């Protein structure tokens, strides 16, 4: 027995009937479809099955006995379609028949698993959205399944409809806003009778009113999107409905801890949450997502919006939003405390997963002036989330907005000012940073905030280095080291030592640069910290290279690069690649240097500015470019630089680390039909071998977080939502048949 599960309108019935048509020859005694959607009385279930199987019996025997007798020796396929409102009865029927008829096969469709022994379940995913976006569209127009369905249904009402450059973005956004849900896409396409594509997109905020008018031949609940979800809502218990509504305040999913903290109370005990979450997963309201550190749950956006409407009707939206804000405020504060230690990578990874929820919490704070100070503190607590990810510019916007909303003198404002100054320095805006530091210093002096004055000295030193005033920078860095040592702040001390080591190296004070860097390593090692240690290793690598020990410098930069890669820190990765290019050039490896410069350039494009926050090192970059271009000649230099810039991200990092591209990945790269990068292909092969994320991370010497990111990219590219589908795809590729996972 196989049960196809999934949210209403995802296409379970269509998939089941298609499978039956394909498999018809394998069942000499027939393929039978039993439609249960209209059946309201459970006691009529067996009779309905007998009618569908064309079994006529005029005896007075129990119907189940007759049915079992007819099917006992038959090799047949019975499709039980729409079982969710008759779960217990369908489960008893299926178990009885399968126990009595060994050659019988049952294919069921349901929004809820039946839960019988031997049942295999397949969650039917929404249509793939991979290939959407301007870059993908330029290569393969309208390649996603969702866009293809929209196009086909649009042509049914507008025969001349086509996806063009003018409407492509709107079509893609419609499909995304509708979660790739087939029924919703079909209902939307029908509206093109009277609306343009852009008008349709503009009206999707009221999707439940807009998306009506489905086929009159369809079930009533399949004729409008609201009726479809009303049916799922009606099948839930009162507490399941309440949890559905409460989870709608989350953005981008949630984990069990968040659900217990935010959604319990008011009729739902904390201990009940896990069972209610399980029920909503089984009823296809929530989708279970596997992550290295935890399991997360996510509703389709359409399901979430439905829940939000009901939550609003209950009058509890404000209460739940405040609980949500309070939870993520606490999460951000705890992440700041846990930053400098062995849990650093795990916490930064967790913040990445919760990014959408953090955004919602910040928006809640800054939408209400009375909550602005909380938003100010929270945005400052997230400093390392902004710094170590691709959200730096977004972090700057949140801090700017929060600082403008809460202008009162406070320790929170002082901390937010120096935090924002660091982001401004990385964005090459020293004047804005200096103004913020001046105000932060004034508050620190007025309120006697020694930690604030330590950070003001640190970032003022960075501005001085940016302005090539090295002696002033060193004085400020030494002040920062002293203040942070006195207050017992290892974070500020480590940062100041990194910068002081670089400044001493810049002046040629080799012995001091090395000893200061080693002191920084010792501080990090005492706490089991990794990120600051990686940057200290980078700084030491620069000085060791200047002393002429290219081999040791390369090893240090690669060690730093491995950690920055595990954290997916673009700024750190970019600096590491730069230094590796400089080393290669001085060793006469000019082709390698040019290629590394190209790889680094692609990273800097993502960051926004080359050598962000390390502008005083730019003269090394310029010298490397000049020497390499002179050695290779302009044409050859541009060729090698272009090769580096054009490398897939993971391949470029492997090149920087001196790692050969795996043979399997290389052969896959030669296959133009594969959308995966070499590293993604390598990970897909390991997934197909049954390796866990932990084992893959150990085998490839990368973090579990990086593995998770690759697997998510693989699923997005291939339109999959499970590891099993990846494994099937790999097997198909190995056999050369190119079939999909469900072939």
C-alpha cells in the first residue's frame, strides 16, 4: 500500500490516476478508482468500493466478506481517492483487504496518512520553482514546472498567450506567491480572461477572493482556493486549528522550541505542542524540513495566510505577534552572549535559518515608537549575523532605522552606534562611521560605559588605518586592547589584537606583528572560538608572507579559508583568496595568481566592495595585479582572470584551497545537461550512498551547515523536496536514462 499525501490542490488525485494508467498492464484483474470525496456516511464505504469494482451480490452476507472473497486471488490495483474524512474506516478496510488478498495493491490519496502496518507514504510536492529569476530565465525561459502549468492554462483562455521578457517576472512572481500549488495556479490563470498578468499579480494579496471560478466539473471544494483550504481546516480538531492559526505569525518556518514558546498557553499546554505539530504534519498543513541541528516546520504561504485570517478573526494577532517578537528578541540576545565560544558556528547557523523571523520581529519593534528601543538593542545584538553573512547592507538599514526611531541617550544607543559604525567601515563610508563613533563616545563618557569606549577606540583605529594614519591607528588599537582586557571582554580584545597585528605588519614591525597575532590566537583558543581566530590566522599569514615564508603563509591562509568557508563568511573568504593570490604572484605562479584574483573578484561582487574594511591592504592587491599582468601579458592575464571569475563558487574555493576537483564532479561538470556544480554533484553522490549530513561534512572537511546549504541548492535546482528524490536522480544519471525520480 502506498498513500500519496499532500496539501489540497497539490495534484494527488491526478498523480494517482496517471500512475494507474501507466501501471494498468501490470494488473491483469484491473485497476479500479474508488472516489470517496462525495461519501459522507462512513457506513457506506464498503458498498461504495463494491460499486466501483462492479461487484454485484444479492446474498445477505456481510459486504466486507463479499469484497474479501472477490479480491482474495486477484492481482488488482485499487485506488482509494480522498480518504482524509474517512481515515479510520479506510484504514480498517485497507488492512483487512491486504491481509486477505496477497496480490492486491492499494494506492490511496489523503491529506493525512492512514497509519496502517506496511503503509508507504509519498508526500506529493508542489510544482518546482527552480529556474526562476532573471539569470535563470535568460538561459532557459519558462523552465520551471510551475511556469509551464501557468502557461498551458493561460493558453486555454487566451490562445495567444506566451511568456515574454515583458511579462516573465510577473508570471514567475505569481507562481512563487502561489507556492507552486497546481490548483491555485490553474485558478489564477483563468483570471487572465479579464486581467493582465500584472493586474493579476497586484491582486494576489486577496488571493482567497480572487481565486474562484474553477472547473464546474470539479468538486465544489476544488472550485475556489478558500473552499479547498476550508476543507482541510474542517478536518482539524479545535486545538489543531488553534495551533495552525498561531504558527501563522512565523515567517520562513519554525522549530519545535519556537512553537512551544510562542504557541502554547490559552488552551494548549506546552506538552501538547509536539503532538499537535505532528498532527498538522500528517495532515499536510505543515511540511517537515530536515536541518543539521534541528527539524523545522513550514506551511505553504497560502496555508499561512489562511491561518492569519482566522487568527485575526479571533482577535489574538497582537498577542501572538508580541510573543513572537519576545522569543526572537531573546534568541538574538542569547546568540550575542554565546558568540565567543565553541557554539559559535551553530548559533550563527541558527540565526541564518531564523532570518525571516528576525526580520518580522524587528519590523514589529520599529512599527511602534514605544518598542523602538527594543528594536535598537535587537539589531545591535545581531551584529555578527549581519557581518558574517550576506545581510550586511540589510543590517545597516535596520540599525539606521532603529537609531532614527530611538534618539534618547542610553547604553543601548551607544552600543548600536559603534555596531553600526563597523558596518559603515566595511561599506567604505568612514565619514558616517566617524560621526556615529563620536556620538557613541560622548554617551560612553557621560554614562561611564568602559566597554563602549573600548569599541569606539577600536573602530576609530580602523578609520585611521583607512586614512593611512598608521601611528594614530596603533595608539587607538593599544587603547582598545587595554580597555577590553580591563573589562574582561574577549571579543573586543581579540578584534583589537587582529587589527594591531595588521598595523604592526604594515609598518614592518615583524616581531611585534607575530607576537600580537599569537596573543590573539591564545585568546580565541582559551574560549574555543573560531571566527576571530580565522581572521587572526589571516593577519598572521600576511606577515609570514612578507617575511618570505610562502609555504607557511599559504597553510595559514588556507586554514583560515576553511573556517570562513564553513561559516560561509564572504568577507573572510574574499580576503583569504586575495592573500593567496599575492603569495602565488611572489612565488612566480602568475597564472594561478590571476585566476585567484578572478575568483576573489566574484566574491567581492557579492560583498559589494573589494577588501571591505581592509583598505590599507589594497596596495598589495595593486602590486599583485601589476606584477601578474606584466609577467603574463595583458591578454593572458585577462584570460586567466576570466577563468577564475567564471568558476562555480565551490570549485573556486577548492582551487584556492589547493584541492583537486573530484573526478566524479569533473565528469559531471562536463555533462551540460546537469544543473549542478561539481561540489553539488559530489554531495548528491554521497546522499545517494545514504550518507548523513554529518558524514558528508566529515568526508569533505566542511561544516554541516555548508552541507545543508548545498542540499537546499540541489533541491531548488532539481525541483525536489527530499533526499530520496536526489538519490533516485543520481541513480538515473548513472544509468544514463535521464529519467526523473518518479519515473
